[in-house]
C-alpha cells in the first residue's frame, strides 16, 4: 500500500498544475488514482467510496495558497481525511489499577501473536513494570517453548506451564502467582485459533471469564493481533473475536513497506476498533504506539 499510494500521489502532485482553486475538473483524475490505490491495498469498496466522497467534499472549492501546487493541496486533504478516518492516536495503556493489570492476547496461529507478546513485554519493561507472561496454549508444546524464549529475550518472567494442564488452570495459577509476587502486569497468551472454530472460541471466552473472576475488572486490555498482510480477511477475524471477548484494541503485526496496510483503514472504519500498536519489523523493539497522523504521513512522504 505504501509504495502504491505514494507513487500514485507523486504523479498527482506533478499533473495538477496552474489552478488557483480545486475543482471537480482538476481533482477527478487524482481521486481516481487514490481510489485505485486504496482498492489495491484491500480497503473495502464501501470504505473507499465513503472516503473519496469525504475528500471530494472537503477539496472542492478550496483555494491553493502560498507555495503549494494544486496537487500538493489535494494530497493535504487526503492526508487529513485518512488520519481522521483511522481514529484517535493511541493514548497508551491504562495500567492505573490495583496490580496485577491483565492483558489478554488473542489471534490466529501465525499472526505474529506470541512474538508480539515479547515485544509488548519489552515495551512495558521499559516503563519500569514488572511483567509476567504466561502461555495458555496447550495444543502446541512448541508454543510454550517459544513464549519462554521470547520472555527470556525481553528479560521478563515466564510462568511455567505444561501441555497436560488445562488452559483455565494455567491462567488461574499465573494470576495467583502474580498477586503473591507483586507483578505489575500479566500478559496472557492464548492459543492461535481460527475465528470459525466454535469450540476454540468458546474456550477463549472461558479464559476471559476466569480472568474476570480472579482479578476484579480484568482483563484490563484484550488485544487482538492481526497480520497486516492478509488484507480484508482481517476485518472478518476482528469482528468474530470482538463479539466473543470484547476486544479493546488491535495490534497490527507485519506492517512494513510491503504489507497491505489497507487492513488498518478498513478495520478502523468498519468496526470502530482502535489500533493501539503496530509491529513494523522483526526486531524485539519494533512495536510502536499507533498514531494515525504519523501513519498517514508515512503514506505521503
């Protein structure tokens, strides 16, 4: 998306010239370029139509002032509307609760969820939080070992679990341990699951309930990790997980120059769920708080 939209907008800046005001005649081709780029980025057609209509309404009649070219003026309108479409900037985690604060992580297998747990743990450690991570994934023994490795890399504590245990028992034990060992934050990693597998979604609901029963007000955050490269499929996933456990925020993994970042736009507009963090690389410290204005700026840089 980044490469496609940036190159198209560069052509817009060059082709719209010599006009003191933006009119339907001189923005028509430019808006067609924006529409194509967004569709190529897997933004849903209704979202694209809504966005183009909003840009047209704001742009038409606007005077081109200062040293701006008409093309640059239109790009500015697109930039502002896209930032507004994606919602407010991430205000950070609200961890002002009696410890432990509990973060429940959900997502599909292969979405980058467990790796993201490590990145989030490292981020919180940098805020002087004592973090405990626990794996409630008993279906893949390798998942437990993976999280143990990720926790060690982040320098945070790992609560041991075993494939023979039940996810609910593991979660309950981890919360009891966190209370007695004065942990500030517990990050509960759950099994990657298809949103269409009803039995696994029911288990996720049970883990959510046991957390709520053990710690008042918990989980304080329920994050859904989505793979940015899957495009519009992410919208259906987010909808099902949100209905099951009440997702409080999204973490978009694998959002780099080659990813179809239209998933971010589509989810923000369609489901009104805030994007809280984005993973922009493979490094342990590449998890960044999501800022829609910075995201929009990156598209048009």
